[in-house]
């Protein structure tokens, strides 16, 4: 226990420190940079596994950085939900680092490669920090670090489209972090603390909720920009479409999920008396519009990665919808959806990356019939698409099933319709991709080979998890259920 | 104790083991022998398990149920009861029959992605059996959707523009149905509990009559799309562009039967006979199925393409069974089940005949088939016998089935239904016998280039199908021990 | 009315600054001006945060015998950190802007 209690801080510090070390010591040695960052991520993954096991057996615990207690010191809170998120982040992060090796070798200027790993480690470390933060201010700091490294990663290839996408993302991201700061000020001015647990206690004693509402709404808006919820999603398709494939996998699979996690924290810890509030309806309808619009845009895009990015908007809409259902089923479905999306969408971006790596094809109509030339890669791709399309026996079905059931139990028939329509549309765009990839004669003249093993391993690992969670979701329930109940107890 | 556990696992094994083999088929690549072996083994395995389960059921064990709890409101449940096993029996037997045919057929119509074809072929058949082995509505839905998903690659298999269009239409029709079913399943109390299927149906506490009707019709339309009921039947003829084994086994047997099976489950197990009667929805169902019978027959008459004609005939024929269920009368229900068996055996062989003619003469339109009867005597004779069986001349199962079906409206005094049955039979005779007439007596204008030699792998399944229909027609008693427990379960002796 | 306006002056100023900055970000096509706009917004937020922490006649938050009326130090600490982060972000955004204009220049040639 003593050993494990030190892990939460090291899981944040190790990647950040290693990042700095690489940029100083190994800035010209790309092989060593890869090895070191791989080892760092391996350490983080193993620690995350240990933390999750400990938490699920012994309950949540907190770690006070350098021994200072909460109101003054930095508190790292490891509860069931955050440990689950940490595990997810470090799993996908580890796989993304493995996948990157071959990909960046071919697709990135070799001078940039060490810095690529620096940024990836910064991104993953700060994401872990964000999830583990017990107070809003640390959340803000890690949020900034996370955003900075993602802007840079989007633009790292240096071509014009990528730079433009990165700049757009940067403007949105800066506004979002200003909103965090502003919301933090509002909340501090009435509760006198920035620690989540203490805010949750303090909110109950307030007589006037106006200020705290404003603060919470600002925070939700800020995280909604990061999570690309409907009206604030404009930056996402370009940013995720133009970034290098492993980066898109992290951004689409993890970063927007972490945004939803931020919203969950704000909604359940800070917002007072949410049930009657009229804005819940607004958030639900915005999430619904996002689900439908994202899917419709995905139906008409031409670039495979942009299709996947549009589908992310739709899929993350499901997760947001679950958060605003304020019920056990809704929240469980939402977190399962984050899990499903992290696994499946990362795997999809990996496969898109494998296509780009092997052939350079980006547009869907270029890659007609490629499934016959790379059957393994594309077979795994198809399984993950099935998860996005919520076909039974994949993780995606379970999450949408729970959301739909939650909406039915609450009698929200409109939302039931939206969820069903959204899954229908997602099947349509997935079928469009499948038709193009598998059921056409290959016409391209390039020699196409199966992706290298270093790409297939991460892809396969994610696919296996998707199928396992789909066939036997009990594993996921065991991890999530107590955490959801813990968080729901904050609901007033 | 070990004995009990042993047979509890059977329903799961009947689904899981063939499914694993099905996945293995994807990886056979160029190894044709292995693929053939695996396809055959999968079908044999599932038939073996179904037969064993029947044996266990006959020993008097009625509670063969294997729940797998996956979470709150999320229990997969595999269960064998008389109704489900009846459908599982049809599907697994005809699956085995059609494996050699499809192996030979695909060999002749050579294509380079046979691994994909047979993998999904096996998976589709397995999911169809999985639907019948489902113990609660959730499991039923899951396999139902898997059936749709795994048949999609089969429909699109030839990759021609027509196939792509047909596959898209197929998917959209069936997915809309599935969304309705999912909605209805989730609104049904206790859908995810281990033993949700009971004789009397589930209780619907706190659900108003309007909502109840809405749920009921979501179910009926959802399953009805798969059973090709009237306004939603157009997908079935369209997908006849798929390779013949697919149209034969999956669309004439597995898929539409699953649709009918779903409707039966909804009426008998979810709502229960009593509630369905008191809701007064039987009339609507009778109307829909009658409309489908007339529509299917008329459309079949107007088709020149043989497979399309047969597909519309499927639309027509399956609705007899839906009619039989919706009369809510034990005799009519027996008729419905007998007609299903009859249709499954005979329509399979009719489709296989059409495929055999296509292989030999490359003719697909009825008007081009003049004189085929002399060149392909075996196939044409089988086609003729099969047609007679479907029309229901005496000494065939069709006759027995229709005789039972007639007793329903006679007992409940519904003359309109009788009229529909008569009209349906006459139209059916017209559209099938016309083909037989052309086959044997049509004036051949073009000389057919065929050597008349068909592989026994093609002839045997056709023969078995027709023979099955004939044997059951002469000895319908063979089927009654399988049907009687169902009747006594739901209609009380 | 006037009194409440004067006591809320710092908030009013920060709102005006925020809007000015937002206008620059939203309406100006020039990337540098966008960045300047973001910085103005940032400043307004800092002003707001410091405004929260101030007290009338408050002393510097250092423990001195006899002084009991402190300014709240935490918002200032937050602003300090945010300033540092802001510098980093601005630097990155300037780099991106320069790169972008360079690549556009190449495109034109």
C-alpha cells in the first residue's frame, strides 16, 4: 500500500520528467527517444494497472503532494472513476507510442521525431494529471499543458493545412482555458476553496446559487470546447483529420473523453440542484444535435480521417448525453461510451494511419478495395467500425444500450429517438466505409502490403479489448459501477 | 449434478462452437479443402446439438436454460424450449443440406473471396439458430441484429452495382426494423432477466393501453420487416441478386423464419395470448397478412425473373404462417407451423433448382426457360413436385398445413379470411404452375447449351428438400410430436 | 447606483476588456491581431481574478504583528501561474502564426 500510494504522483511526474530529459539529452537520437518514452509509458501503464487494482479493492485514496493538506497543498485524488480513466489513458497512450515508431519514421522529418515523443509524453502525462487533480486550479494547469502539447502535435508535420488546423484549435483552446480560469474565479469567490470535495460541501451551505451557476457553466463550456460538443466542435474535424495518425488516435480517443470527464466532475461536484434547472434541457438538446449532425457530416466527408473525426463528434455526443441524464444508467453508459470510443476510435485512427503509412491514401475513394490487399489490418478496422456502429458483441452496443435504457426509464422519449437515430446513422456511415474498403475491386496501382507488426500489435490489442468488453461487459461494469455510485452520491 | 450441468450448456454450445468455426473459416485463405471441411463440421455440430436438445426435451426436461449475467438489466440467456427448438431444427437441418450445394455453387461461380463468403454464411446460420435459442428478448435481439449484419456481406458478395444497391436497401429496411425492436425490447419489463419467456407473457405494470399498442406494433413492424409483411416486403425480392445459396437458405429459410419466430414470441411470450386477444390487435394482423398474401402472389405473377418470382412467392407464403399465428387459434397455429416447415423445405429446393438451371443454362428469366425440362429432367421434376407441394395438393405437407389453417377461420367464423386463403391458393397455383408449364411444354426457340450433367452435390440437396416435403406430407404424424407440446404450452391442451 | 458602479469598477473594466479582446479574436482575420485579442482577454480575466481577492484597505498577505486585514493571496497565486502559462501559449501561437504566414508566402511564389 505504501508503495502504491506513491504511484499516483509518479505516474504524472515520470512522463513529464522524461519528456524534459528527452528534449535536453536525446534531441538528436530518435531511437533512444522512442525507447525511453516507450519505457516511461510502460511504467505508467503498469502503475495505472496497480492503482486501479488497489482502488477497486481498497477504495479511493488521496495523495497530498509534499505533505501539504488540501486547502493549501496540491491534492491528488485517486477515486474509482479517475483510476479507471488513468488506466484507459495510459493503455491507449502506450499503444500509441508503440504505433508511432514506424509511422513517424516514414511520415515525419527525422529532426522532429524526438520532439514528437516529447510532446506525446507531455500530452499523456498532463492528461493523467488532469484526471487525477483534486482541485480546479491543478486541473487548469494540466489542462493548459495538455492543450499546448496537442496544438503542437496537430501542427507538427508543418504543412499548411496542419498549421491552419493547429492554429484554429489553438484559438479555441486558449478561449477554453480562459473560461476555466474565469469559472474558477467565480467558484472561488463564493466557496473560498478550489478543492472539489470542499466545493461540494460548501455549495450546500449557499443561499444564492447565481454565482456558482455562472462559474459551473463557464467550466462546462470550457470543457465542452475540449470535448467538442456541438456548437463548439468546429475545430475538431480539421485538427483530428490533419494531425499524424497516432496523434489523432490520442486526440480523438482520449482528449475529448477527458473533456467529458471534466464535465462530469463539474456537473456532479459543483452544480447545485441540477434536476430542476432548465439548462439541463439545453445541454441535452445540444448533445442530441451533435450526435445527429456529426453522423450526417460523416456520411458526406471524403477524407477517411475527417470522417472518423466527424464521427467522434457524434460519438462523444452520446457520452455527453449520458452525463446530462443524471441517472445511474446514463452515467454508466456515458463512461462506457468514453471507454468504447477510446478503444475503437483510436484503433480506427491506427488503421487509417496504417493505410497512410503503406500507401499514402487519405481519401476514401482512393482506397477502394484495399481490404482485399491488407485483410488483417482492415479486418480489425471493420471490427472497430462495428463497435462505433454499435453492433452487438462489441463495446459500442453495450454503451448505447445503457444510454437508451436510461432514457426510456426516465421517460425521455425524444432522447430515445435521438439515440436510436444516432446509432442508425452511425451504422450508415460505417457501412459506407466498409463498402468502399471491402466490396470494391482494387483499382490502385501501388503495391500494397500488410501493415508492419509494430502497427498491428496496438491495433490488435485495442480490437481484442473492444470485443472482450462487448462480449463480457461485466469486467467494465465491475470497474465502473462503484465509481458511478460514488459520484452519484454527490448529486443533490 | 453433472448430468444437469451437461445439458444446460447445450444451447450455448450449439451457438458458440459453430460460431468459432465460422470465425476460423475466415482464415482458411486458399486452403479450399479445409474450408469445405470446416463449413460441413459447423453445420453438423449445430445439427448434432439441436438433435441432442430435442432428445433432452423429450425426456421431459423443460427447463434447459443457461443465463450469463453481464450486469444490471443485461443478462444473456440461452434456452431451449419446444417452439425455439422447432425453428432451430428446421434451420440447422436445412443448413446442413445446403452446405454441399453452396460449396459446389460457389466453386462453379468462382470468386476469390470464398473465405469471406463461407465465414459469413456459417455465422449467419449460427445467428439464426442463436435467435431461436434465445431465452430472453435481449438475447433474441442481439442475435437478430447479428443475423442482419452477417448476411449483409453475403448479399453484397458479387460486388456488382446491383448487388451493392440491393445490399444497401436490405440493410436500411432491416435496420429500421431493428431500431423499432430495440425500442420495444427496452420498453418491455424484464427483457433482460434470465427467464423472461413465460407462457402467459410478461406483465406491463404502469404502461397505458396506448403505449402498450405502440410497443406491440413496434415489435410487429420490426419483426414483420424481416418476415417481409406487406408494405415492407420489397427488400426480399431485391436481394435475390445474391448468390443462390444465400437467397435459398438465408432469405427463404433462416431470415424470414426468424421474422415469423419473432412475431410468435411477441404474441405468445411477451404479450401472451390473453393480452393479445384483449387488445384486439388480431384483426389488424390478419388484415396485414392477408394483404401480404394477395400482394405477394400478384407480384409473383408479374415477375419474369425466376428468382424474383420465387422471392415474391416467399413473401406470399410466409404470411400464411403469420396469419396462422394471428388467428390465435390452436388449429390455425398448427397450420402455421406445418406450413413453415413445408415452405422451408420446398422453397429451399425451388431456389436450388433455379440456381441449378442458372448454372447449366445461364438463364434466369422464366420466358427463356422453355424446354429446360427435357435437358434437366431431374431438376425440373423436383421443381414441379416442389411447386405442387407449395400449392398444397393432397398428399403434400402444404395440403395438411392449409387444412389445419382453414380450421381456424372456420371455428372463429371469419369468412373474409377463407376468401383470402382461396384466392391465395389459386394465385399460388398460377404463378408456380406457369413456370412448370414453361419448363416442360414451352416451345424452345433457342437451343440450350447444356450437357445436362449436374454434380450430385447439387442434386442431392434439391432431392432431400423435395423428399422432405413429400415424406412429411404423407406422414404428417412425424411432425406432430414436435408441435403438440407447443400447442399445449400456449393454448392449454 | 454610482456607488455600486464605482465599487464594481474592476469587474466592469474586465468585462469591457474581455469584449474588446473577443472582438479582436472573432472579427479580425489577421492572425497577430487575433493573438493580441486573446492576450487582452487573458488580461481581463486576470484583472477579474485579482478583483475577487482585493479588500478595502487590505494589507499585503505577509504575516505581520497587528495586521489582520489581508488581501486574499490565492487569486494572486493563480494569476501568477496563469501568467506563466499565458506566456508559453502566446509564444506557441506566435510561432504557429509565423509558420503559417511563411508557408502561405511559399504557396504564393
